[in-house]
């Protein structure tokens, strides 16, 4: 780790003042130095307006020749709603220079530009381009000389930026490597510049279900050289999410919610934080653990509404799992299935949740079929634990087989090693009792008798479920009120449609088409293709 700059060093002097002076004197080397030292501070809310004013004084010809200045100016302009197209010009200008073979571009400057490029593409939802730039930045970082490293005072934050790009690209191992490299470069004095890197080291294992690994980093985050402002700010989002998941593994919803609500992003910045989908999902899970799945759905909808157009397809895909879980927790497996069919078809996440729904409905063969399809998939520890829980629960409903004992032993070993309990709690009551008893019998006493365990999903009442034909009629009712048209579309008689409509109304607790559509919409039973 490095030592933090002291107040007497040039790095600790105000980068904003130095930049202002350098621009006034047309000293572009000094301007580069000021921007390099204040790369993050210059774009914070406290300095952004003043920084934009200073950058506006720099001639375009100079910005074209100084890609580091062009990139920082582009970042500043991108923060203002009506300047984003202009910002793009400067991004392109800087990125082209960083990708070129120009010999006059400082290696440290090239690193800052490529890392910022990865962040810019990430925020635009261009994951492939973001990952490509992040990999280029990592390659540059690994070849930096000691002198070049010293030229980037907040190098750990650069590694954190790159790590978040890998995390967003679903490349956890590369994200962890970037974070480990960043924390190794971090200062040892409070406030250390390694919070963003450490937050990745906490968050990724916690989300993936590797609780012992997360716990080690969480201990350091609580006691190390960080301030509460860092833990609760943008750089600490993944740290607080990790704390929330650690609490949820103890089924402690109060602590999970407390951790989340310490984040500034949960009070004043929900609409702007790039991690909003992760925050929405984590908050919804905490409400589920609290026994309030309806509150969880409302929280997800609120996040999506705040994001407007950005809360569309990508958000629906990412949030499909938690929405399906919440629907199932509300006793609505039809709604859970509809969400998965619309938003996340044919993925390992969908197969896992379809297996969970099939278990709740007593469809053991369907559940095993869905789990079997996961055999060739690479699962996280959390996904593997949830699949193993459902597998054991299904087998314990059937006649004893040689595979049952092996499934229970595998589950016990996985839960014991990973520290997970939430996977067990995501079972209906009778299944949780059977699985817990089987774990105790297999020798996993601490897992099977853990006092925190309680079922988060209810037993489903089969008499209230809609059949496939009733769901088809419901879909047609949303389109037309004509029984003749519905009969023609489904190739059945009008009398059959009448009978199925009466059954549909009875199960929904309504007496007319308008109320049926309203209730069905509320329960997410209507799958509207977009």
C-alpha cells in the first residue's frame, strides 16, 4: 500500500486552483498534471460547475492535442443533460488518441482515458465495448513503471472503475482481480482511496454466495482506514449490499434494511445511481425476508419508475428473478411464471426459478427436468445452493432412491462450506421441515437446526391456480370481449369459452371482464409481448 499525500505535497494542493492557473497561463503540461491529480475530485458535485467553466476557456485545438483534458471535459459535459452530444465529441477525440500508437501520450494519461472509456460505455449500456476498454486499461496498468504509477495518485480508484465494468459485464473473476490489484495500491491512512476496490471484494462474493470470503473483506471494511462517508457513498454501494446479504443469510431483515438505508443513493440518488437495479433487487429481497413481498414489489416498481426509459428491457431481465420470487411469496405462482416467460426466457436463472415454482405446485417431474437442464451450466455458489435445495426437496417428496442420500449430503456440504441459509428459507414450510430433518440425519446438525431458519414461501393452494386453457382465455379477454372471437381464436366452441370464463372469474374472485383484467394485471398474469 502507498502512503497518502500530506498537505504539503503538490498532490494535496487544490487541483481546481492549479488547473485554473494553468489554463490562464496556457501551461498545458501543468494543466495535465492538475487534471491527473484531481481526476475524480474535479467532477464531483462540489467542483463540477467551476471545472466546466475553466475547461470552457481551453481552445478546441488544444483539447484535440491534449486527449486527457478532452476526456475530463467530456465527463464534465456528460453530467449536464443538454450537453451530452457535445460530450460525445470529446470522448471520441480522447479515445481515438488513447487507442492510437501516439508516442507522445503519457502512459498514465492513456490508462486514465481507457478506464474512463470503459465507464462511459458501461453507463451507456454498451457492455461489450465497456469490457474491451476495461481489459485494455488493465493491460496498460500492468505495464506501468513505478514512475508512471506515481503519476496517478488515485490509482486504486482507477482499478475500481475497471472492476465495476467487469462486474457489470458479468465477469466476476476479472472484477475481483482488478479489485485485488486496486486494494494492494491503496493508501493506509484514513480516508484510504481503496474503498471502491474493497467494496467489490465484499460485494461480489456476497452476491455469489461465497460468505466466508465476503466476511473477511467485510471485517476489513468495518475496521480499516475508511470513513462512514465512503462506506455510505457511491464507492461503498457494493459494501453495503454485501452487509445486507450477510444479514439476510441470518434472516435478519431489520439489519439488511438498515444497511441499505445508510446509503445516500437510497435517499437522494436513486434516480442517478448506476447500481440502481442491484439496489432495487437487494431491497426487494430484504422485504421478502421481512415477510413483506408486496412491499418488495412496490419498491422494485418505484425504482423502475424513477429511471423512466432506462427501466425497460434491461431492467426487466435483471429484475425478473426477484419479481418471480416475490410473486411466489405472495402465493401467486401463475404470476411468477408469467414474469419469467416475458422477461427471462430460456436462461439458467429462469430454469432455476421455474424449478422452484414447479416444486411449489407439486410438479416434481417438471422441477427435476428444469434442474437437469442446469447440469451443463456454470452456476455461482448461490445458484448451485438453491438448485441443490430444490433437488433435495423434490427427492424427499418421492420414494427413497440411492440418489436422495447423495443429494442431501451434497446440499449439506455446500451450505456448510458457503455459510448460506437463505437458499433453505426459500422453500415452502413442509419442504423446509423435510429438508432440515434430512440434513440433521445426514450429520449436518448446525445447518439443519439453525434457529434462524423459517420458510419465506407459503404453501400454494392448487384450487386457486389457473389452468393453461384458462390463462389462454384470460389473454384473449384482454384483447376482446367477444366470446365468439375468443372461441374462433382458440379453436373451441362458444360454450367451452363460457365454461372456462366462469371458472376463471371464480378463481380470480370477480364477476366481469373488466375486474378480471384488473386483477390479472395486478397479479402479473397477463403476458404482453413487447
